[in-house]
C-alpha cells in the first residue's frame, strides 16, 4: 500500500516538462519532493518488509510467542534506558523517553514531500486565473531554441501576439484618482486585486515564495515536535561530534536498543514482561535526518536570499526598467528624450509587473538570447502601435 502511494505521488509531483519558476523553487517542488519520496520508500521498505525489529526473548518462549512479542513491540510504545541507568520501577516514568516515532517515519517523509509540493500546486492552480498560460509561453519559447533564424522569428511573433492580446485584455482603459488608488492597493494586496493592474502574477509568485520559505522553516518545528529533540540545532551537534572525535558517532537521539513492556494473561494471572529489542531502522533514520537537517538549513538560506531578491525586483520600479533597458540597449535603441519616454511607457504602462515577470520566466528557463528576441519583438510591435507621438492619455499615465 505504501509503495502504491509513493508511486502515485511521484507521478503527481515529479512530472516532466517546461517550468515557469526559478531554480530555487524547483529545489523545493522537484529536488526536495524527490529526496523525501526516496526516504519514504527506503524507510518504508525497511519498516514494513522483512524483520524490522528483533527482541531478546525469554528462553522459555516458543517461536509463536517470540513472533507475538516482536509484533506487539513493533506496534506499541517503546522507550530507551541507557545501559548505565536502572530501569524505572514506575511504569509511567519509563515512557518519558518514548521513541516510538520510528514507526511513523515513512509516513512523515511522505507528508514532508507533500508540504514541499503544496506551494507549487497553489502556483499552478492560481496562475490559471491570470488570463495567460505562463508555462505554455515558456514552452513555446523553448521550442524556438533550435529553430532556423527565419522560423524562430515567426514563432517569436506568434508568442508576442499572445502576450500582447493578454496585456491589452487585462488593463485599465480609464485613468483617474480611483484607478490610481487601486494601483497602489494592488501593490499591497498583490494578486487579489491585481489582474487589471498588472500585478496578479507577481503578487501570486511572491506569495508562493513566502509559502516555500514558511514551509522550510516550519519543517524544523515539526521535526522538533515529532522527534522530541531540538532539531533546529541537530546539525550543529553532528558537526561538534565530527570535529571533536573525527568520525561519526551514534547519537542518543536515535537509539539502536529500546525496551518494550507487554502483558499476557494466563488464566486469572497477568504476567508483565520487559524485553530488550534492536531497532536497526534507526541506524538509517539517523543518517536520513542528518541529511535532512543540512538540506533544510541550506534551503532555508538560499530561499530567504532568493525571496529578498524577488521582493527587491518586484517593489522597486527602477529594477524592472533596468532589466528591460538592458535588452533594449542591446538593440541599439536611440537614447533620445522621446525614445526614453516611449520606453518608460512600454515598461510601466504596457508590460507592467506581470509582463516583466513573464520575460523573466522566459529568461530563467530558456536563456538570455530568447528573452532578448522576445523583448525585441514586443518593443517593435509597441513602437508600431504607438507611433512617433503618444496619445495624451499615455502622457498622463507616464507623468504620474
């Protein structure tokens, strides 16, 4: 059953095809999902196939009694008592060091994989309401990479037509004080009010970035609660051990030896047994959670830096203009006053945030040359449409 769940989830999450996000996002919804699915498969095979537990049974136990004891211990609470400490007499005190988490490790790995996929699922579902298929645009641009120059230019024209239709369909055709207030609000409320203000995709994408970061940070708290250790410092503890001893040492957080209590009824008498059992699965679980800590630690840092980078690009208008201007300068555009005003109208009133985001998506997934060709085509079409003189309405927008 676990195998079929992993196989079905793999097909859902590791589908191949063009991507419309950046490499950091793909570290979350592709690399991380793949890692935790692999961990779930390995730990599940170890837990539920073969003999996951071996106990030191009393000599008078028959084979059927041994099987009963080991199966019972596997599904019941187990606890750890160091060899240099006596076993507490009070039953309740024994379970203060409960280590029964190992049974749920495969399920938790599956849940972690799902958590890493959810922001991408939100992005894929909600971006369809933007009015344009971002993935299809990226895929169409990707298909032009190996095309001859003439054919590539024709395909780029078709892409520009799609983008132009989208940009013209979702825009404000009136410009007054109310529209200006809505534009300011859309910058704050992001994608909720931003389709006609050109901020829907950028707001949604930034929201998904926040989800990615919140998830990777929340994983530390979740694992701290699940493992009942301070997982946020677990990796530093490993580094201290490696530095001090020069080799890997087994840590007490994942004991290989555990104790199990169970009772059997013999006529009117109830007999309690305490068995000592070997949990070989913890040998591997310890390494998997060590790798998980370092992966989450690195991922949290690069995700935070990447999120700040996107916030900077989205909320600072100058960054958008510089990004597009870099491509325009490569096209040897004249730096005259009228040309500069037309360029600013091209970025601020025509492309807007979402148009610039779409070009960034093409650049990050297909390359600079294709992004350059796309900007060239959109710029040429815009110049033809606007002509040498801008309408008064465009001047009013630009001066605002």
